[in-house]
C-alpha cells in the first residue's frame, strides 16, 4: 500500500498542493468549504503529517518502533523486556537510529498504532513481540508492507522474518534437572495462554514430563508477581501439592518463593523453585533462584540487525538463537524422604 501524500489529496480534491498545505496546516488562503473538503479527503485516505520524513534528506524516519501490551506496572520491573530493549537500542544507536516505544491495551490497539506510524512515517520498521495464534498484527504489517521482524517463533510469523529460540530446549533442561533431583510431581506457572510461546511451552512441558513419568500440572498466570504468588498458594494448598514448581518468568518465581516462605513452606526442603530467564532478581533473593539463562540483550541486537537489513532494502531470514543454560542456585534440591 502506498502512503497517502498531499499530492494524492490535491488530485482528489481538484486543487493545488499549495491549497492542500494551507488547509492541512490551518493557514489562510483557501475557503472554508475547500478546507472542509480537503480535511475530509485527508481523513478518508488516512493521511498523517510526515514531519520526520521531511526532516531527513533520504526520506527515512530514522526510528524503529516497538509496541507492547503488557501491564505497565509489571513491565517496569520485568527484566526480560528491559534486557531486550537494551539490546535493541545498543545495536540501533550504532547507526544513529532511535527506538520509538509505546504501550497498547491489546493487539487491535497495536494494529492501530502500526497504521498511524505507517501513515505518518514515524518509523521505518517495527519489532513484534508476544505473538498470538492467528495474530492480526501479522496480516496488518504484511498489508502495509511495513518492514517488521518478529521476536518469537516463526510458526505464526507469516512472511515476516523471526528471531527465535526453541521453547522445548528450556522445558527439557528444567524438567531433566528436577527429575534428576528425584521430583515426581512438578507444576508450572505459565504466562497467558493466548501467547504462542506459552502454548509451545505447554505442549513441551506435557510431553517431557510424560517422557519422565512425572505428574504434571500447569496453572495459567500473567507474568505479574501478584498472580504468580496466587498461583503458588493455590498449588501449595491443593490436596496433592507438587514438590517442584517451574515459573515462566523470574518475577513470578520471586513472588512465588516469597509466598511459599510466608506460608511456612521451606524452599527447597519442601518445594523446589525454578525460574525462566535468569536475572539479578534471581541472584539477590534468598535462597537464590535456579534459573534458565538466555542472552536476551543479544536476542534484541540480532532482531535489530535484521530489521536494519530489511529497511535498507535487503532480505532477512529466520534466525534461531542459542538455547538456554541452566544456572543452579539454592532454590532447587534433591527430594527428601517422605514424612507423615
């Protein structure tokens, strides 16, 4: 789709580009009737001021965009996105490109932001995170032909290139570790079920725990500490509580550990806890959290390199990044003998 210009509006309105400029900028020089007609046509074709493009001789905005629909309070304390953004920005800064970052309520709101950015040429390309099954953002970006890189699995990325890691690698590392310590009943506190990577982890968790002959339970949460703690207490208060819990992010794991300790449940003597995505949070809490570690900053940098390549007119293939490492700390231990 071609971005609407003042020349397009002028042709449709049967006036000069100068008249369109007067009308759109609120200056005298056109009648009110003509101004109203021009404004109506501009709204109809989705025209937006192209100030960034005018400011640059090559017509580029000099910025890439990232929209996230996570809750703002949790986003501010969740290390994953801070590391991802730092990796993206570190790479972009080498080329003098800025990162335009904003929050949206849901994927439909994100699509609206993409369309606004495209129409006004605010960004030259975008990063897409937290992919859903049948994600409408994919189709919208393909329609707009706005360069984009998916940070996540290529399974639902359409024609957009993806930078991704295999979720099965992390699940296997975690379950093998817990099974090797003698745990036979393992639970997992997941992220939102509508996210593609959550579904992939769900499938992998069910398959790997079945392979090891473990009893497995998954409880859905939302990556926040509040629901992470609530899910933990629900599991510990169940008729047959698990002896180990895997969390889909560090924030929920830290909250889960705190909730267990406040309930008088000892970690790791009564329950072992393991976190997805190692961070400083996992190191400062006591006991330290055993965690899966990925190089999230490099993840972001790789995505930025691919998007830069696309914006420059090149091609970018999918890239699978290195799998996680298991960092062992005091929150996991061998299962002790059963007591009455």
